């Protein structure tokens, strides 16, 4: 390639940086970006204040599944779960999922299976209770998490572990689950995932 052609190509590359969508922002766009940056700063300050109050990182509570923005946030999380680790669990230990929602405002009850999680994501409840149950069929284990719904937000209130229909302490149940799953997965043997990632 000649120097002239290289120079022309560089000019074309530089010109390509100025497509219509990359033109300087107009006043309305600047206002929208300013609003976004303000919201992001406010979120950061709120998260820092909450972490100071809880004395642990906010991620700790999210990783332990202790709160969700709303039912659609929970449904979105579980859909992703069953597209990854949950898919392995379904095939290897016959895992099933059930989400029950009680709407105290309208005195209604809703039930969703794993296949119906996209429908659950459309459910809006301002006040009530949600209970999700994961059953590890071949192992005889069951996990149940209960949430209080306030202003559409889900706050974890109870986590229970059952072995052969009998409740056992949460940590003991997780240890049993880890022991059973280690035989089925290298993810646990190699410490790539924690046992909570399978719940």
C-alpha cells in the first residue's frame, strides 16, 4: 500500500469517528446524560451508606439472595440461573422450581414453575409474600426461601433446608448438598463456584 493510500485510509478512519450518532451532544442530550450521572452518583452514595450501616458489602446480601428489586428481578435472576448452573442441576439431580406469590392487597395467590418464569416477571405485587422452592429430586433435598413484599421490593425473611422432608439447619443442609454435588461436578471440586451458586 502506498503512502498516499495509507494517508487516505487514515483520513477515512478519522472521518468515521464523526458519524451522526457521535456528533457533539445537543442541550437535551446533555440534560439526559446529566440526569443519568446524577442518578448514578446518588445510587453510589446510597449504596455506600447502606454498606456502612450493614457493615458488609451490598453484594454479600445480593449473592445470598436476601433481596430483589421486585418479582421481575427475582424471575430474571432465576431464568439466568436455570440457563446456567440450574440447567446442570436439572439434568444431573432432577431439580425443579416453584414460585408462589401471595398478594395481600388483592387477596390473590399465584403459582409459577420454572417454565413460567417469564410470566412471573410480569406479576406486580405491592404487598404480600413470595416463596421460592428448589427441589433436588434425586437427592431428596429441598430449599425454600421466603420473602416479604413491601412496595414491590422483596426482602428475605427465612431460608429453610429440608432433607427427606425434615428441616435441617441451613449450614448443615448446604454441606450435605455440597458433598452430594461434588461427585457430579468439577465446578465445586475446583472451587470455581461456591455451594450457594447451586441454590
